[in-house]
C-alpha cells in the first residue's frame, strides 16, 4: 500500500540503485540516500523527512533580489508542478536525470522530486561549476548558466536541458546555438514552485511561453501577475516588467525594483545588459550610483579575469550605433570576485559593497 502512496515511484533509483529493492518503507528513504550518495547534506535529510512525513513542505527563496524568506506549500502543489513539467517536456518516458543543484532552494528540491515521482534514475552529485562528464548521458537535467558554461563541451549528452537561476550572456547563447542541444531557459521563482514559463534558447525573440494552466496578466507598472490554482498561486504580483505578446506568452524586460532613473530617463538594467553583452567577455551586470546632476548614473560592473581590458569594452560600447548616449555607463567598475548565492546566482546588491579593484570613467 505504501508503494502506491504517490510520493516515491516504484522504479525510482539513485545513482543506479533501486530504492524498493532494498527498503520496504518510505521512512527508510533518508537511509537510502545516505548509503548511495558520496557526500552528506543536512538540507537533503531534512527535506526527505518532510517529504515522507508532512503534507506541507518548507520552501526558501534565493535572496538575490530581496531578503531571503521561508514559507510552506502543500505537498500536492509540488506534485502538480512535477506533473506539469513532465507533460510539457514529455518526461514520462524518461529514464535518467542529473541533479547537481543545492537542495536548499526550490530548483534543487524540484529536481529531486521529479526523480522520486517520475521513477527516474537520479544521478545526484554535489553542486559544482562543471557537473557533466564526457561519457555521461541523461534524458533530463537542470543547470544554472554558470554550470552550462562550465559544461559546454558535453551539453549534447543531455536530451532535454532546463536552465535557470541567472541571465544567459550573449557569448554563451552563441556557443549553445552552435550545438545540437535541446536547451530551454526557464522563468521561475520559489513562490511558483520553479518554472511557470520557458523559451527555447535558439528563439532569437526571447519570448517565454507559459506552461499549461498558468494564467498571466500585467498590472499598472507592466509587471507580471501570475495565477495558478494548481500550484497554490491565487494572484502573485511580481516586480518583473514584461511585454505581453499573447495571453500565454511574454517577453521579460527586467526587474521594476532595479529600474534606474537617470536624468528623468528610466532605464532597465537587464535591457542594457543584453545590449552590451556582445562586447563583454566576463561576468557582469549593470547597476547605478547616486549622482548630483542625474539623480542616478549608470555603471557597468565587471568581474576580474585574465585578458580583461575595460578600456576596450568601453570603446566598443561607445562606438556601438545601437547604444544611445544616455545608455552609455558613466563608470566601469572591476571587482575581483562577485558575490553569489550557493546556486551560483550573482547578487548585485552585495557585490556593489565590495571596493572595486579598478574604476574607469567614461
């Protein structure tokens, strides 16, 4: 009876070992993971216990754009999210999946649950920049852009790849498009239990398509409003500025709370980041600083690396005919190392507190 409970599939495997071949009760699930993982993770143990014992699960936000918070969701909503993903990506016939994300956050939790519920052979490794190896093949994997960059030579070994947790650089997108890889960028947040929309990376328009039963609209700020009863989302008002294309399709423009008002002109950092991307060969983001004349001035923040020439980047941006004068950064800051979350997301607010190793005035 317990095997039909619906929270651990009878075919579920971890690193090739089948759970129900060795254990008879769901209470043994943490013991099974402890036996066949080559690393320990207290967050994993806590989550597994919650998953088998409780009807609600504790979820934590990433803290990239606001102070991290914790909230509870019904386990059924998580099951509904897995079903939605499985139907959209046709994962019901999938056999294997890679798990290389921190279990502390929603992306890591959801990838684990997909393995448990869909009966996948889940290959679970400690989060790393280069999680893929030459002779490994998976039906499904979820990575961050940073992990994609570190595994670029092996992406064709994944049948369906879902990427989220950061912005794709122009350079990384060009590299992926040269491959025979099935890559999707996700639009996701903890409050919606991972992704509610995806876009095929090869689509040059950058338009996201909502998954089934996701209803969207915009508020007076042109920010996305999400409704998804099956995920427990009644009316989630976001700070994500979007352009609605159709009733279930949209283009992400940027965060409303990151908006820069420079001399009365409102600029979206994410739009500028995309505009500058073809000229930059390192990690970067656009931010602002107070200015006596403009109110706020645009600055470009670069992560230090070998063969980084800020003067060359500045010249390319200024010479680009597509860049208007008021969009050109007033300063370029070079920081030795960006602050990041455990999953690799850049945290601009914390990075801005680091004293720059170099400042270039434009």
